[in-house]
C-alpha cells in the first residue's frame, strides 16, 4: 500500500470525530486551527512550523474526550487549578507522541495551556515553552470568546479587549500583537465562522503529502484508539483486543501479511463513532432503553463516515464500520446481507463480540472465555467459518488478546486512572512536585 495522501485528510477526519463529543462546539478545532495558522503566518513561521501548528490545533483537545474534562476548558479563564488546566495537554501529548508525523504537534499540545507568566516559574519540566504553544493557547481562547449566536464583527471589540487585558500575563505579548494586526481585517473574522472552513484548511495544507503505508496508518490508528478508549475505564483496552483478535483470525483464514496489518488497523479504529455517544449511555449500569439503543446504533455509521473522508481506505472503512452487520440483514446501520459482507467484515464482527464479552462492563461482569465462545457459537447472523476458526484456535487467540490488552493497560494505566492524576504524576517525575 503506497498512496500519496495528504496528512491533512487523516487529521481532519480525527479532528471531526473529536468534535462529535459536544455538538454545541462543532468545528471548534477547525476554527482554532484557522486562527492559529493566521497568527503564525503573521509571525513569519516557517512552512514546517505552520504545518505542525495546524496539526496541533486540529487535535489540541484530544486529551479531553470526557465532558467532565472539557467543561472548564470552555470558560475563558478556566476557573480551575493550574495542574487541572495543564492536565489534558499532557494527556494529548501522550496520545500523539508515538506518531512520527505528530511528534512536533504533540510537544505544542503538551504546553498549550501554559500562561505566559508561568514559563519562568519552573512549574513545568522544560527549558523553553514553544512559541507555537502560546499561539495555540491564544487561538483557543479567542474561539471560546466567540458567541455563535451573534454577528461576528459586532464581537471584535469585546474579544480584543479581553485578550489585551491578559497580555503579558495569560498570553505572550508578541502573539497578542500579531492578533492585533489581524483583528481590524473583516475577512479574518468571516473566515473563522465560514461553514466551508475544512476547504480553507485543506487548501493551506495541500502541499504537505505523507506516504500512507501500513506503518503510517498503524500510527494513525493507534492515535485513534487511544482517543476512543481512554474515555472510559470499561473500554480502555477494548480496541487493541479487537485488533489483535481480528488480525490473528485473518492470518488463520489465509489473509496476506499486508491485509492482516490493515485488519489490525480496522480493529483499532472500529469504534471511532463512539465519540458521538454520551458517557451517560456508554457507562449506564443497566440495560439501555429503546431510545438509548437507537443512539448506540449511530456509532458504526459515524465510524463509516469518519474513515470515508480519508481517500484510499475503503477496505479499512468497511471492515471497521460493518462490525454490527449480520449475514441475515438484521444488523446495523446499513442492513447489509451476506453477499454484501466480505470476509474481513465478518472477522471483525466476531472479534468485537468476543473481546466485548470477555471484558467488564458497567452492567455486567466479564464472562469467562468458555462462556463467551458458547454465546458466539449460538449467535445467528455470524459467519460459521469464522466462528469455527475462533473455536479451534481459542486458546491461542485468547492469549494473544489477553497479553495485548494487559500490555496496553500497563503502559497507559496512569493516564487511564484520571486526567488529573496523570498530570500530577508527570510533574512529580520531573521534580516539580515533591
């Protein structure tokens, strides 16, 4: 697989998924991106620096995917402690830092809520806060100040006054001055609220191509699974369990090495659409009512649309999004039948079910492996050959699943505990807190 795909398509798709968490803030990441890019250009950032701040801006809140974590972020002056303010930046850095293409963006995100006046206090373990972090911080606060129900030019004076009031304390003076140079220009404000803002961003980034091979895709898929799974302790290792089970089954059923890798990526991304589902439903301790179940059904639809926005990933899109379809046409969201479901989609459906049954959920305890396979073997609408393959290789595949989930938990347990605890532990390790 060797396609030239703009990295912006990959990151825009993930940014759009994060925005599904709170519909009242639709396009927040994209609006912040445009503001940050405009300020950075005013400051004469290099092409490479512009690319990195765009990627960082599009994903800047990837470490705050719980509503409880996000609420204070959308108050101009936050209203919480400095550790809590910085915590989702640390979490975002952790989520992105293993991706080669997003490493620089991760460093920008890590410090994007550091006040200008804090950088000399030794609060954070770094010699220098990137200027791009200060740009992103200001851009984020500007968008927070915009009232979506009022005409944008009428708000310029208020926003400018609020920003200038914090010049030299919350915000870096040079960054504020760059914003002051842009603020009198009406087009700047019209672009921020432009309904076609995706195209604006794509146009600015069109020259930055990344070769999408399996390694790049796996890095992107790993970022996606961390964002999805870190929302809840009940699903913290779910996607990796599905991915390893599915790729193992695919190998047993004769898939090529490349397709097994694509299957692993599909497993990591299969629940992207759950970012659109409220935590109240995802963590409900009892059975879902009809209304709630209808909402749950939308998650595979959103997964399909999110991945569909990345050219060249049709196979991964289908395998990831069709995991609740059934051979008899009774599944969702597309009501596909056997002749419309390829073997990859059938493998992922069984892998998702197997992994979910062996995990703890808010409404039940984890089932034993034997109980899980018994349910799967007796469930209609699943592929009999895939069921038989899982049954015959149950011990091996279950061990692969178990080890992969355990490894993820051990490597991520601090960030999974709580956002606040993760930031606190990082500061303690750095020696800033005794």
